[in-house]
C-alpha cells in the first residue's frame, strides 16, 4: 500500500548520471551567462563554469530532484564566484623593490621637479587670465583646499555664488592651452 502511495506522490525521482548530463547540457549556457555577468571575463567565466559543474558532479546528491538540483547548482555557482573574488583580492601586491628588479624605472626627482615646475607655471598663467573673483574661488577651493562653505565665508559671497563662480572658472580655464 505504501508503494502505491509513493508511486502516486508528486515527489520527483532522484538525479542520476544521465540526468546530470542532461542538466549539464541544458544548464551550461545559463550558468555560464550567470558567471560571466558576475566576472566580466570570458576565459575566467569558462573556467569557473567548468569548475562549478565539476564540484556538482563530485558531490552529487542522489536524493535531489531535478528542480532542487538547479537551485543547488546556482548555490555552487555563487560560492565559487565568491571564492574567486576572495582569492583575486587576496593576492599580494608587488612591492617597489620587486618592480625595480623587473625593470621598472624609478622617477628621477630632478626631472619630476622640472615637470612640476612647468605645470605650476602653466597653472599660474591660466589663473592670471581669469577674472579676479573666479581666480580667488579656484585658489581657495583647490590650492587652499577650502570647502565651498569656507570659501563663501572667506570671499563674502553665498554658497550658490561660489558654485557658479567655480563652474565658470573651470569652464573658462579649460579653454586655455
């Protein structure tokens, strides 16, 4: 009598080898697209998708239904992607000494001073070409690193006026070469 009840029950039969192959064939593209959307690199997504199906095949649960297997497959995909990003950000960063050893050049302080000096001269020329109020706003905001509110207090204008002056000054300065 119980056998008859089990035969009529809505519970699906467990997943077997051939059924897993069918699941693989039917769900590979879906899992791949999911992984690719999270990784953004085709080769990495292919590798991770293969890894996901290998993990699923190694630990297949014979008691799972087909529907449950798909949910479980995406659970494996989520954890595999999390592991990927964890290891990606865990890699040690290169030290300066290692970079020099492989051929990276250390900037010459003498040349960087000249480059900075040329840039500073260029900035001074641009600032001198601006109207006084716009020049003062840029000086306060970018050279003195004052907030918009502090700049407004220092110049005796409203916060809105500082924003407008800064916008116009930057737009005007961008036209200089």
